[in-house]
C-alpha cells in the first residue's frame, strides 16, 4: 500500500485490509514522504497488529505517481502472492479469499476484480473477466482498477512499476498482459474513492499524455502489422475524439468488430457502446453514419 498524504482516508483503507476474511497476510505500508499525519496513522496500526509493516521514503517531488513506493513494498514482500491496495480506497472483506481461490483454481498469474464507486450507489466499473477480453480492453484503457490486482510474487517483482510513466498503472497492466495468465473475478472486491487530492485528479493532464504513449506501445506490440492510421483511429475511439472521414469511421467499425470477437457478452457490449459513441460524435454527413451504425452494432454485439 503506497501512501502519500492520505491521512483522511488511510485508517479506513488499513481497517479494510485487516478485516479480511482471509487473515494470513502481511500489510506493507510504504509512505512516500507524506507531510500530513499518514506516517503516524500507519505506525499506530503497526504497533497494534504484527501483520502491519511500515516503510518510510524521502519525498521526491519530481515523481508524479506512487510507483517508487509501490516498488519499495514489492521488494520486501515475503508472500507467494502480492496484492495491490491504494491508501484512499477500501477492500471488500472477501477480496483476498476470492482472488486467491480463483487464482489457484484457474492456475492464474494475475487476477483483478470488479470495483464499486464510492458515493455512487449501485455503480460498478465495467471491466472484462476473461483473458481474451482483458487483452482487447487494454487497447483502450486499464483492464481493472489497479488497486484490485493480485499477482504471483515472482511476476510482480519481475514487472515492477515504471517510475518514468505518469500513468504507471496503465503502463504496468499493458506489460503484465504479455507475462502470464490473467482473469478478473466477477465479484466486487474493491471500492474506489474519487476525491480532488487523488493523484489521478491532480495529475490528470500528465496521465492523459502518458496514456497516449502507453497505448501506442501496447497497440503495436499486439498488432505489429497495423498501420499508423489504425492507431490514430483507435486513439480517437479511446479518447472520444470525433472522427471526420468515412474511411476512418469504416476503420473504427472494423477494429471494434475485431476486438469484440470474444466469448464474453459484457466485453462485446462495451465495444458496442464505443461504436455508438463514435457514431454520435462523428463529424460526418448523418446519412453516412446512419448507413453504418446499426449493421455494425449488430455484428459487434453478436456472439462469436
């Protein structure tokens, strides 16, 4: 659990880990040079519960992510599996038990899970479950909330987080997708908190720029035969940038159909939603869009 000035939420995050139904774990809290009461809160729990360990790092203001602190905790972790947790979120009580059982039953190297949005009752972030759907979803965005991830410890140590990328979470996922078997459990295992002080909010511009570069590298690693024009279309879909030519719209249709060919209805529905949004925002003659919209939507939504 990397920490930076999250004293307002840290106790809740720690309590959610200590309250897991699966109790055989160590909680490593790596403080990245907080200037608030976060170190004292972490120390309080370390004194109360022998499963809690703390690390203290000097602040490096040049860094825009928690990658360094996360890597410091990964380096000293002693378990066979390593689970990520953010210091302003809450883990569901059955999180560790559910993911461990799924990883062992399915012989997985990586496992994420569904995430509920705090303050938005009933809203669960839509993420893929199967590996085929996961690698296709990564063309556009992360395949699960990063703090819901659990990996085999050897793979986590091999991969680490990139301190060079502002959006280190997305970058991490695009690399581990090539390194092992990955599925996400269909249950909610994590509760995500939005707030103005979060790194995602504070560094949103830098993370958006980083995601463009990460998407570029991942796309051409997955599809080395693709052309630059293909990536430009994919990037427009991902960022909801209006498409302005019929050729680009037809290319978008072909790519979304290709990426929808997975045996997972929810994954196909997400690709169909992207297609509808692409049509809605296209700067083209309405008749051109109308001629393609429904036939392509039907093909995307159909089972493979």
